[in-house]
């Protein structure tokens, strides 16, 4: 429990006063640590995070309008917020608010034993089924998580050190409308673990089609040099280079990168 608390406190402290050019790196480093060195424990369920997106709103430096701005994203950390918006589909955030800013890590992909699950709504359904929650709507699921929180049954647990560590790819978040907030719509705030990206579409990978924009993930990660094995994605690499706004984020990453 103490390790879990420290992880969130470290992320919160690093974000103070930072703008998007720095936040891209903070989120990448935090995601790599989270997805390789920790397991999310929810009652009896232990899952690895294999695809996530960060959402962070701070009025002065990082007013990202794609954040839901739900109270739970501000007043809780290391807790689970069930999306109210798009309730029929929805998703679950792992919160990192600190009473001054809103923070949520959207769970887009997970691994449970040998099973991969892809897509926010499928992740929500999978967690609900594993925890035997019959009614998967927002209210009942949030109330269930509230009871677990009161019993300290939601936290990050150290992953077995003998487990293999994986490269991380990054890209833009999925399905954002650029008209809402052009400043943040193409920030590199989505992260995907390489084993999940390269897993076969078989009985161990449910809802494989929900792993969106695979070529763009590869192309951007090649251009930023976080995973340079995808030079063959030539057509998508050219498309990314021709996207003026996206190119600025990539150039900003490369200028600040110490990888």
C-alpha cells in the first residue's frame, strides 16, 4: 500500500508547473514504470496494464479540455472512477488527483494471466465479470469500488521482478475531436506495451479490433525513437510527418528527450 501511495505522490509532484512539452516525458516515464513494474490490484483481481491514456487538467499550465472534470478525478488518487459520460460504453480511470488538479489514467488494455483485453468498455466489462458484479452500469460499479476503497482493496502492487520488461510505444489519444481543444488533441499521452501490440489474435486476446491505430503507434514511436524497429511503416510515417500539429509534438519530444 505504501509503495502505491508513493507512486502517485511522485507523479503529482513531477507535474507541478509543467506544460505539455514536459508532461509528455513525465507521462512516458510514469507509464513505463507503471506498466512494467506494477500490477493493479482490485479486491481479488490482479491485472497488468498494457494500454493506457493520461488525462490531466490544471488551470494555469495544463487546461486539457478532454478531461471529464469529475470530482473523483480531483479529490482521489489511486482510486477508480467509472465514466459517467457515454455510460453505455464508458470506461474506468485510475485517478491521480491531488485536490488542486484533475487526473485520470484511462484503462484501455489489460492482461490477466494469459488473457489480453482491449478497449475501455471491454476492460470495464471484464473487470465487472471477474468481480461478479452483475449490473455493470455506472452507479452500481462506482458504489462497489467505493466499498473496496474503504477496505484498502484498490492499490498498485509490485510486479514480480523476474517478469520480462517491455518497450513502450506512444501516440495520440484515441477518438478526440480536434475542435474541442487543438492544444492537447495530439499530445503523446497514449501508451501501449509492446507485447500487447504484437500479441496474436487468438483465444488469449479478446476484442483484438479495439486496439486502435496500430500503424500510427508504430510510426510515431519510430520517429521519436522510443521503439525504432518500425522503419517499414513508411506510408504512415509520411502521413505523420505531413500532419503539422502532430509533427510539432514529435519535434518537441525529440528536443527534450534524454532517452
